C-alpha cells in the first residue's frame, strides 16, 4: 500500500486542530457546491458531495450525472467547467469532479458510525500481522 486517506468527521463544536478554524460546516459547503453547479445545464444531477479538511485546506469530491449519450471529450469538458465553478467558491480550495454517465448507477450517501476503539485496535493488529517484516528487522516473541 502506497497511500492512505483517513477521513475524520468533526463533531459540532469540535475544532479540526487546536489552532485552526473551520470555515463552514460540510453541509453549508455542500449547499454552496450544489448551487454553483445548478447553472450548468449539462449537469443533470449531483450524486454526492464529500468535503475533506486537510491542513487548512478544504477539498471537495463531487460526482455529477450527465447525458449518457455524450462523448468522452464532452463529458471531460463538463467536468472541467464544474470544477472551475466549484473552485470559484471562496470556501473551497480544490475540487475533484467525477462524471457519471450510467443513469442506473446512483450513489447513495453512505451512512456509517464511528468504529469503537477496540475495533480500531483490532484492525490495526490485523494489518500489522499481514505486513511483511522490514528489511533487517527481527521478530522477537
């Protein structure tokens, strides 16, 4: 594994880091993103908007639905215009737009709960057991 993305939900009143400010809650950023995409006639719908806070930056991932009869170059152009519209929002530092052309493939907002500390510890132990030993390291019992 070369890269890991960790998503942390911030509870209301909870700061991202002790010295940072949350510019807007994710729901308001999502509303702004949807409003920014509304004037784009080629965007037939917004399947989901995910908001990530990374350092002091706000990144959004958006999946939009377009006409399934479009050519790839046309869909790519719509994605570029959608990205530009989203990145005009002052609260968004970077946007990633995925284009969905299959009308039957609809994303549903993922509902999940936070894992318990014991579940996290168990997953970490399992991952550690599967990892190959580092070169030159010896296992001790």
